C-alpha cells in the first residue's frame, strides 16, 4: 500500500486551476481586441466613447463631482494598502510583512506594464477643458482603473484563501464594486474615454489571474497544517533507506524507554507475581 501524508500533498483553499487560466486567456483576447480596435481608429474616440462622454458631461453636478473625486483618489495610494492586505491574506501563515510586500510589488509591476502599454499606444485623453480633476499621461489603459482593479483582485485572492461563507462573499463584492466605481469616476470626471476604462478593467483582471498563479499555487506547508512535520514519503509501499534507518532508531529508543521503566520488551512475557 502506498502511504502518503495528506498534509503534504493538500493545497490551500483558493488554489488556481484550469478555469482561472481559461478566464485569463479570455481577458487577454478581449484586451488585445480592444487595443487593436482603438489603434485601428488611430486612437480617436469611438462612437460610444463620444456618446458616454457627452452623457457624463451633461449629468455632471458639483455634488456628484466631489463624490467622484473622493472615490477616484482611492485608486492612488489607498490602492497599495488594499494590495498589501490582499498579499498578506493570500500568503498566510507566512510573515505578514512578506505577504504585504508581495502585494505591493505585484501592484507596482502591474503599473509598470500598464505604463508601457499606454506609452506604446499613445492615445490622447479627452480635451482638458472638460476635466473636473487633474490628470496626466496617455489615456489607454486607464491608470486609476488598472490600479484599483488589480488591487481589488489581489484582495479577492486573499479573501478566497482566508475567509469562508458570507464574509468572503461580502468582501469580494465590496472589492469588485470599488474597482468598478473608480473606473466610472474616471469617465464622469472627463479624464478618460470609456474604452480607456474598459481596457483598465480587462488588464487588471488579467494581471489578477497571473498573480493568482504566484500567490495561490503553493501547497500547504508545516506552518499551515500544524507544528508536526509530514510523515515520510513512501514509494510503491516500500520504505526507503532513510526511512528504515529512522524506523530502527525510533524502535531502539522505544525499547530503551521501556527498559528504563521496567516494562517488558515486545514478544516477552511478564512474569506473574509470586503467590
């Protein structure tokens, strides 16, 4: 019989699989198609870009604009806090600062990739006279939207590993709504075309899938399953040489302990007490 320790081979909850890779492939294809569409129009806004942009300007009010500014600024420094929390939860029970640094590093790497795409595409933003908040750089993909989407994705990965039931569902829902809201505010404030935001959501989702391969693909180790180490591995029902030596050592130690306590050794009968 082949003996295996389930604690060694078990993987943590939330481990990515074939489904996540299929989702990543779909996101990559959608993002590539959108970029090709925009580049094919020489970076000019599409018809529905213009329609949604005009609707945002028409329905803009000072109160809603102020609320949108508050939401859109959460896609800056606060997003790195969210990413750090996601990395911390995803890499538990490792040291908290290691997980937090991993989350921040992944978000920073995603920003560098987004910046390279934006420079390569070179799409212009809407006219600055229509902005309700300062902005800089090229338009597609939206930086705030990508940042919020990836940070929310990292948090969802952490929640998938660290929580269960209603709490996980609530946390994932809130994170997703936050990333969506940041993207909507970029259009409402007039600093991005809707296709910029859509590209940011797609890129953030794709980067989240890639991050899941790094954060959730590790098996449960000793720290995750308890203080006891894993049992020796066996192949084909036979003990390996190292296991035999270990078994002999444990057996000798057990016999010595029994002898010290006056207990009979295995196979020996204990004499009956005299009459």
